[in-house]
């Protein structure tokens, strides 16, 4: 089993240190808009992404989409969301008279007036604002942005790097900052969040758990970790630091007394090979 580690070492001496096998990226904490379709006629849809690691009951959470028309500071349309959106999945709200490819991806349709290019669109959770497309209380004329990356007659898809909504609807809005633009009636990507979302943090385990050595009636212990091929986080004391002449780096990591499994047939230490150092 191979491990990755990001460690700072003082190579002139061996030091005791707590280390993490892998640094985890941040995961989204709530829902946000991942796609906006403002197409011809009634081809209007919104895609909402759930990347927070757990399914979300939309009605129980009080989620809604609100539309602020023509620079108004009050919502002219409110669509209360229903159903459940699974972790890592998207939820599509569409005009009930949209084209068949949009309706095929829709989880909820609305007969209420939806948005045009100069209307602010807001995702809310109860009284809290989670995400805003546009600028509440401001009429941009016909659209925010320019070219394909504008809110009129285009499809906008959230950039891969965006991990959360923009809840401040009072700021000037430039779609190109967080969205990629596509020509009118481009909805082939609707229903799938195509960007890479950081996964939830890896589990934090003891070295004994990583080793996976359990008593067996025949031969005492097993020799394969149940976490082989997975990323995990462990803590321990560096007892030996090895820098080979070919540049490869490795170290031994030992459990502390508090994290030992007290099993004489299993190891409380691991050898971590990082490969070439630097």
C-alpha cells in the first residue's frame, strides 16, 4: 500500500512530528447554481448542485428560487423547491413549456414567469441567500456580461473551480468571473455537473486500522489493508527519516501510546514511501 504525505523535514536531524498522510480539499457546504439556461422562447432552466456530502431534502430545508424582475428589489416569482437532491447530483428547475430536451432533465417545472436576461435569479434557504445570478435592485438594460458569457440568450455553466455560491446580490455582476458561456439553446450539458468538485475529507484512522491486521483462527492476522488504494489521514511520530542517494524519500511512522491498538499480533507502525524528494 502506498501513501502520499506532505511533510517538512529538517534533514540534519530526526524529529518527532505529527503528520497527515493527505491534505484534504474543501468541499461545498450548501447548494449553488451550476447552470443557467436563458434560451429562445420558453427554454429556461436552472441547474442546482449538491456537493456537500449528504442528500438534501429541499422542502424541509426551505429552499426556493426567486426571480427579481427588471431591477426590482422585491421578488416577482418564487418557486418553492420540493424533492430530494442526492450528494454529488444536480436538481433542474425548468419552465413547463420548455423544449423536450430540457424537460427530460427537469426535476421540477414551473408555470410561473421565469427570468429574462435582465432579471436577477436567487437561490435561497429559508431567509438565507445562497447564490445570486445578476444584481438585485439593478436593471442592466438587457443583460449582464457580453458575448456568450452574458445572461441573455445564452447558457452559462459554473466554472470547475467554483465551489460555492455568491450570496451577495448587491455587487456588480460579471458572469465571466465565475461562468463559462455557450450560445443560445445549448443545453446538452444540463442535468450533470461537469466540473471537478473536491471530495469530502478522507477518514482519519489509527495506524492499526490502516494496517487492517485482525486476528484469524488459522494464521493470526491478515496482511492486506482494507484501505488499499484509498486516501486516508493518520497521525503518529516520525521515528526514522530516510533520504536515499538516488533522491527517493521515505520514513517510518509510529503510533503514540494513545492510538496504539494494544494487539501484540498487529503493528502500530508503517513505512511510508514518497518517491523522489523535492
